[in-house]
């Protein structure tokens, strides 16, 4: 508990500030999202990959585990939707809320607070992998427009290009002049608190309703997700911090961006409620997951 509370409390504080900002300040959440997506997060990714000491083996192991975990969760959510005979929009919503964890806004800061810089490096690899899956396969799954349309969306976002720039600079051992790397690092450091403030604003602006669907969907994301990730990680022989970050990132609530993705197809109100319910439930489940990971 002495490790868990210092990890969760700072995150909760910043989310609370965002929640209060929604009621006291006239902040444009759309502007904050654009700032985060197009400037701060790409700087965080490029800066971390430029400075990373993470081995290629760890990176490939994490990425492979994320892909396999996502595939198994997709099959599970799809099967449950069919068995439960949910309407097609609700089936798509269940798949989306199960597949897309909030490993950016919430996952990065939690891993940073718990595992420090080495944990953040691994959490970034996880986030890049899920982001590529989200914006390439996600629209195709929800709309049925094919992988090509999803890839066009991915190529329009700076995430992939930031990853390529950071890796290229790292592999070529390029030393940036005039301490430009420090400027990129400072921009990236701003991504985490701004993302948490956005999450707080989102929670304050979303109507809170709890039903059987929302609880089941949140449980898939918060409890079944990390359980499957643990089994996949052990199967691929991940150990130590690699396995811990894989499981912790997989225990994150449904991503806020799922509300945006669901416009391609699905039940938007149900997804919004699942985002809120899973986020609130995560303050109970994340300490549980951490207590198992940190013995």
C-alpha cells in the first residue's frame, strides 16, 4: 500500500483538477485534445525513443504481446456479444470498449509513477502498438470500411511519424544541436498532466449511469484484460518489468478516444458511459492489480 498510494494519488489529483476546471474555467477541451494529439504526445514518443535504453528484444516482446492480447480480447468480446444477442451497435461498442485501453492519458503517468523512467519507456512501446492498432484496425472493425481507410487515418496523425523520427535518431546515433533534445523532452513532459486534465474534463462532462452492460464491459477491460495479458506474457516468456508493464497497461480503463472512434459505428452513449464507469472503477481495480504485481 505504501507503493500503491503514491502511484495513484498524484494521478487522481490531476484528474480532479481537470474535473474542477470544467466547472470553473472556460477551457476548450477540443483545443487541449488537439494540442495533446498533434504536439505533446508526438514529442513524448519521439523524445523517449530517442533517449531509450530499452533493448530490441524487450520492445518486440512487448509489441507482440500487445497484438496477441488484443486479438484474444477481440475474439472474447465478439463472442460475448453474439452469445448475449446484443444489437449490432452494442456489439461493436463492446468490442471497442474492450480493445482500446487508456494507456496514454492514464497508463503513461501510472507507469511513470510506479516504475519510473524504465517503466515509462516500456509503457510508450505499449501505447505506440495499441495506437497503431486503434487507428488502423479500429475504424475498419467499427465501420467495415477496410484496413486501407484505417491506415489513411493513421498516416494523417503524427504518432507514426514521431515514432519513426525518434527511432531513426536513436539508431543513427544523431546528436541534436543546441540542446534541442531538451526542448523536445520538456514538450513531452507536458503531455502527461495535460492528458490527465482532459480526462478530468471528460469525466465532468459525461453523464454517469450504471447498468449491467456498463459494469460487464468495464470488467472486461479492467480485470479480464490484464489476466489475458499476463497469460500471453508468460507464454512469450516476458519477465520482470516487461511483464509488469504489459499487465498494468492492460489493466487501464476504456480510452476516451473510443468515444471518437465509435462515430465510425456503434452505440456512442453506451461507450461514453463505459468510459466513465471503467475510469471510476479503475481506482479500485488498479490498486488490486498493483498489489499483485508488486509483492
